[in-house]
C-alpha cells in the first residue's frame, strides 16, 4: 500500500510538499532526492486521474441523454475553454516561482494578499469537501442501483427539470483537477517545463476521451436508456463487473484524494494563522507530516454535506465553488500582468492579459448561468470572509499585488497631471507640515489634515546631522515610526524625512523636493515659536494612550518608545528664532503660502474628531482679513492674502466636525470711513465667492495708527524706523481688539458688536493676517516678538499669508 507521502495518493493535495517539507517550503536536506518525478508521472498522471472522476461512469449518459450530442459537445467545449484559460494562468504563475504548501490557495494569497487569498482558499477547501461528497454519493448511487421512470427532460434522481445550465454543472464537476500537476512542483525534476507541458497534455488527453465517449454513447445507445439509467455502461459492457470495479475505484480514489487535498488546504490556512483559534487545531501533524487534525475536520464536514443526499444536487454548488477558485487564479495572473512588475517574468509565455480577463469573465458568467443563488451566495460568503480577514489583519510580508497596481496607475495619472494646466477654479491646499516632535503636535497634525480639502498633505521632519560624518543614514529607520504615527492619528498624510546640518536648510530641501509632478506642497505649516513648554499629547490622546497590540504578527512597538519625550522647559532648541523667521521668509521667496499655528493644543477636542462635530457648545471661527500691524480702512482688505484667509476658513467650515461653527469676518474701519460702506462691498464679494459668513465692523481704538499713510506698501511697517515701543503698542492694541471680539476681553472692548453674542458662545479658532518678514534679517527677532504680542492669549490662532490666487467667481 502507498504511504501517506506517496505522490500518486497526494496528486490533488494542493501543496502536498508542505506535509513532508519544512513550513517555509525550502525543501528537505536532500533536495536532489525530493525532486525526482518526471513530467509524465509528476503532472500528466495526477492531472488525468483528477479529471476522470465518477462522471465518466455515471454521468456520461446523463449529459448525452438530456442534452443530445451537439449540445453535449458544446458543453464540453465551454468547460474546456474555461479550463484552458485557467491552465494558462496556472502555468504562468507556477513558472514564476515555486508553489509551496496550499497550491491554488498559495498562488492566490501570495498574489492578491491574505484577505482575498484566505477567503478564496477557504472556499476552495469547501469545493474539495463537496467534491469528496459527490464522489461518495456516486458510489452510493451505484451500490443502491435505484432506478425509475421519469419524464423526458426530468432527472429521475431529483425530480428537477433539466436544462443546459444544470447539465453543464454536472459535466463541469468531472473536469476539475487541473491544478494537480502545478501542486506537485516540489516533486518535479524540472517544474518550469513539466507543469505547462504536462498540464496541457493531460487536459488535451481527457478532452479527447470525453469526446470519444460522447460520440460512442450517442451512436450506440437509445436516448431513453441514457436518461433513465445513469449506469448504462453495465448493460452494454462485455463484462459488467469491470464497470462496477471502475466505479468503485474511481469513487474511492477521487473521494480520498479530495478529502486529503481539502485537509492540505485547511492545514495551509491554519499554518498561516488567518482565522485564529478557529483553525488552530488543524496545524497538528503526525511525525510523518500528515495533518491528521485537518483530515478529521474535513471528514466531519463531509458527513454534513452528505446529508444533501443527491449527486446532481451538489454538482451545481461544487461547480460554482470551483469556478470561483478558477476565476481567482485568472484574476491573480491578470493582476500580475497589469501591474507590469519587473519580477513577474514566467518562463511560460503562452498567455496574455486578454486570456486572463476572458477566463475571469467566463467563470463569472457560467457561475450565474448554472445557479444564480449559489453564485451570489458564494460571492457574498467570499466578501464576508475577506471583511473578517481585513478586520483581523494579516501578514504583510507576502506582498500585495494591489500595491503594484496602485503604483502603476498612480504613476500613469501623475504623468497626466500637468502643472501647466492648473486653474484657480480647481485650486486646493497642498500642505507641508514641519514637525519636530509629534508628541507635542498631535492637535496641529489633525487640524492640518482638516485643512487639506482632499489635497496633498506631507508630514516633514528634519534630522540634524551630516551624512559625511555618519556610518549610515539615520533617517531611513525612522520611516516606520512616522508611518505608524499617521495610522494611529488617522490622518491622510505622506511622510518625508531629511537629514540636514540645520532645520532651515532641511526645510528648504523639503519645500523643493517633497511631492511629485503636479502634486507638490504649495503651503508651509509651522507651529508657533514661543516659550510655551510643549505638552505630551501621547499621554492624553485616546488613540495613543491605549497600549499597542504586540501579539499580532507584524505589529509595531508602542509609539511612545519610538519618539523622544517633549522638550523640557528651558532646554536648548534645534531651531533659533532667527532661523525660524528665515524659514518663513524662504517659503515666501519660493512662492509658498505660509501658516503659523499657535495654541492648537487648546482646540476643542470635538472639533478635531472625525465625526460630525455635534456639540452643545457653540463656537465661532473668526477671520481678520487684513494686516493688523498695518492698520488702514478702505478696500485694502481685498488682496491676495486676505482672500487666501477667507478661502482657508471656508475650507475648514466644509469639514463635518466644523459644520456647526459660525464663520465671522471682521472689518476694521478707519477714523474717517463711514460705517456700512465697506460691509456692503464685502458682502457683495462674499456672495460672488459663495461664502456664508457673518460680517461685523469694528473701529480702531487708541494706538491704531490712524495717521498711517494709505499708500504704505505691505511690510513697510516692520521695516520702518518707528520705535519698538510704538510698534509694541500697536500690536497690543490689535491684540486687545481681537480679544474683545472673542468675548475674552475685560468688558466691552473697542468696537464690540452691538448686543454681543449668545451666552456661552466662544471663538474656537482665529485666522489672522501674517505680515511678511522684514527684509533686514537683523529685524527678525523684533518681527517674531510683534507676532507673539499680537497673538498673546487669543487661544488657537492661525497666522496666514497667501501669495497665490485661490478664489474665482467664474463658473
């Protein structure tokens, strides 16, 4: 008797080498002795034996009798057309690398990923279990030999009326097993030659035999005999017992091979740990490598399937399951071909994406023609299993062809994204947020994610150092931590890190090289430079305070171990005030917009959530679209920077978490300007720009600089020769004016709105006009001090300077 590792007993074991070889599929120590089978013994014989099942003896008459010779031949052609297309895909995948334990499951899972591969593998397992039950039911049917008269087109075993689809389902069930040779790759002397040649020879041989049987049955037997006696071979055989021997041998061998093959698939699924503890016992193997626990699993499931009772009843379900698996193999090959990956270069070249696509379409079409219910149910089951595996997470070391496909498509469309065709109507913010330590920047990180409005969002970080003096690049190992940060913070951002002797130079590098093609940052976002000690938001944020799951395969360590603690108060800083302002000036010179964020940690948590922001607390978003350090009335607010402020505030209001916040725009009136005129012009502009906001006029108080010349150019004030005391007084006056409108000032400040706001309403975020840095670098510290005075105690504030047109009134 053959041993449990006998190749002929394992010819349908879909990766039988996994039973005797190491789990990694590397092979036995004596690798030369393991690969000893020729093309004939290793591929042709197993495939032929797999494809010649109980159908040869018990359903040839059924097919020819119900369908007639012509339609029976048409069914056979359709079945083998589908098989041929799948064989081409199997040969292509099998000759692109060794197939390890699991066979078709291994091919699909290592191509489409564990989610799809696991769901298809489980369904292929069910197909083998049902195939085992079909063989046993055929044996029982032959033993019982129960016959009876029926109508012309009625199956006397089930009472169901037959049609093309139902008869095809029975026929196709006898044509499966084409993957038996590919699954013997570990036993073959020359797999790249044996698999395609042997599989094609076996398919051609079985096709010839089936055609011959169809012709002989049609020409020698009465139609009534074929329809009413599925065991008609015994009546016309020279020695009837020979037919019984063939039936018993075929049924037993096919059922055993299906049972053992199913157990190997289940063992491979359990070994990959995709379904957790449910399949954990199936990992157990004997000393010889036989997965006896998986065999018991499969045997028990076969007993349940046998309750269906009729071979023809199960045939449709088995056929649909096999078609799903074949479609998945074709889809795997199609994905590899479309991805154009350099490492996909199979030695078998008689295929193309046309054959793969046609194979997928043919399988899906026949599934729904045979049994729409079974087809829909199988796809639903596959979807549920894939969703379950996606929720559990799977190993990432297998490689995902979806990533290769995405790369191929993204590259193609990036080439089509022509920056010369940019139009202001379709402008969107593309942000580069420079982060020193994400522990203190989580709120800003999420606020920037809300401001991007479907645009590019890049997290940038500068590591100080000189590559010439280092043994290796310290930046590359950091990418994993930053990508984990993006995942945990649930923001849609890319990560770009650089090594530079100074933060300023690193920022210049990132501003120039971040992005690709038409997707490059147009706005630089920085945290505000002040003496406020940074908070460690990792300790309070729910997404980071929970311990990381370190038990799942591929899980990363806790982020708290990947980023250093926040800077202690009074400790040295990586960036000086001079370089900070210089970085802002550099960005403006590069024609980039600039956003400076202060006190973002005080933002209401519900406004940073991913929900709708429903809250009982009413909030305002205040916009001051003019330079408060260069006060003047008139139409001066309608400039590029002022419109940029309006656009950014409007974009924030489109985010669900900010829908309930009220947008307020403040106009500052000069001492000689009549109330109402400027408000009317601004309301007309807002109407043209489709911006819904509340407009309020305020007047300058003491220290507003009423005598400032109207013709003064932007930036002249910070470059002017005025004394520091006068500039400081103006910044304090502007700060008091803004705080009064927020309701945070003491009493009714200058220009307070009549009647005030509703009780309990506070300003959640303030947008202020950021003046250009002075031309003289020696004035940078004074400029930064004025910004600090201007934004002191205002709560969350964005200082914004825009240099590009972003609004349009045209359709």
